[in-house]
């Protein structure tokens, strides 16, 4: 999953890759991109998020969304307990790794 610098937004294709990785670890089948996009649209109905079209390696096009961390969690709540926990841990790791450490100004 890629956090886009300065915006705190996550590319839904990257989120899907992580979810599918965790689904495989749990012995579950992978989620298709179009089904995932349907879940995003349904779960985030009425909420603002940006979408755009990307060209896939096989020359087809699909929709991608930029989601904030809360929206990622809402979408991933539809997954099994194992996958939800792994997504939550991953988002927390991203948040911690992207924190800016300020120098100690007390001196």
C-alpha cells in the first residue's frame, strides 16, 4: 500500500494487493478488482473520495480511488477477521513509518 506523500491518501489498487495477499495467507480466494471497486462504491456511498482511470498491464482500463485511512478501514471491514487485523496492522505501520521526527528544541 502506498501512502501518497503529504496527503495521507492510499491508492485502492495498492490496498487491494495487500488485502489479496492477506486473503491468500488466510486460505481465501483473491478478490477481483471490479468486485473491490464495487465494495468501495457501496461502502463509501455519500463520502468524498477521488477516483481516476488507470491502464492495466493487459491494456484494459480500470478505476482506482484515493482513500484516506478511515476509508481504507471501512472498506476492509468487509473482510474476514484475519484480513481485517492484518490490514489494521499494516495501516498502523505505515502511519508510524511516515511520522516526521522533529529535533529536540529544548536545548
